[in-house]
C-alpha cells in the first residue's frame, strides 16, 4: 500500500501533481492547444490503460471461479474482483461522460479554436 506519510512518497506525489498542473501551460506554449483538448487526450490514454486492466480483472475473476472448486475463499475473491472491475467500468464511463460534457460547455462558451 502507498505510504503517504513517507517524505519520499510525498515528494513524488507533489512532483506528479506539479507535472499534471504544468501540462496546460506547456501545451499552450507549443501552439495554443486548449485545455479541453489536453484533458481529452489524457482521459483517452488513461481510458485505454484502464480498459486493459479491467479486462484482465474480469479474466482473473473468471479463472478464480473456474479453479475455486467450491472453496468459499476463492469464490469470495472472485466476487470482489468482479465488483471492483464493475466499479472500474463505471468510473471509466463517468470520466468519459464528464469529459464530453466539459467539452460541450467549453465549446459553447468559447467556440472552436
């Protein structure tokens, strides 16, 4: 588990957050890419990675069901894995819908760049 109290981990987390906050400034300096475009690209890349992880989770849960042979512990692990994979699908859909709504509002207010 990630230890947030560790000084090294706090520095790493701060550096990652700073890099994320600096992305719009860097992109704007390189040709005027808008924040909505950057946000869309980040969400698309993370969605591809998350979709792969979710597929692996479902495959793992299916394998656990097949090899459980009635053992309650393995069946419980498979059920929890299915639950968290389903929650992951929900978060993935929510992120995509939120991005589309943000883009719609952004382009209604500011127009196409």
